C-alpha cells in the first residue's frame, strides 16, 4: 500500500472515536488519520485536507453520514476535485441499506458495528489498494 494516504473518520461515539485515535495511527503508521465527532466537522476538515478516504457513522446527529457524502460530492464537483472513497458504518443493518444507490458508482463500502479494528483496518487497506490499482 502506498504511503501518505489521508483518512478522515467522523464518529459521534466518543469511546469509539478515542479508540480510532489511539489504534488506527499505531496500526497504519503510513497514513494520516484525522478523527472528528460529527459530519459538520468532517466536511470542514475535508475542505482543508482533501482526504483519500472518509469513514463515517451513517447515523449521527446534525450532518449524518449520508448528508456528509452528498455535501462532499457537491464540494468536489464545485472544486473539480476527485471524490474520496467512503466507508459507511452503523450498528443497524437497515441504516446501511441504499448506500449503493446513494453512491451511484463512487467507490464505497459498509461495515456493520460491532466490528474488530482488524476488520476495519483490512477494509480500509483493501479499499485504498483497489483505488490505487484502479488509478494506475
């Protein structure tokens, strides 16, 4: 996997967000990992850093994962930038229904909580590797 990937995580569960902050940088040292508590902060930070992958809880108060996807897509269109990959998470399977329709051809995946950090890491690495292979 290439070095220097930028990963943005939007997670409103503080315990899970703290675990992301602690574990992902340790396990993915070649990646720049940012963790924010909600979709609004994620959108602002994405606008500043243009992450390669956004991991978002789909059910957050305020700007939820679906809205974050839509707003990010609009920002990318306005700036003529490449859309990041999206990984949607939720503790409820039905909340993840319709993600394929929402993404409409943009590379995205879903993870049902609870999942292990190893599963999260493998999913992220697989998505980034697939994207890298597709870009060459």
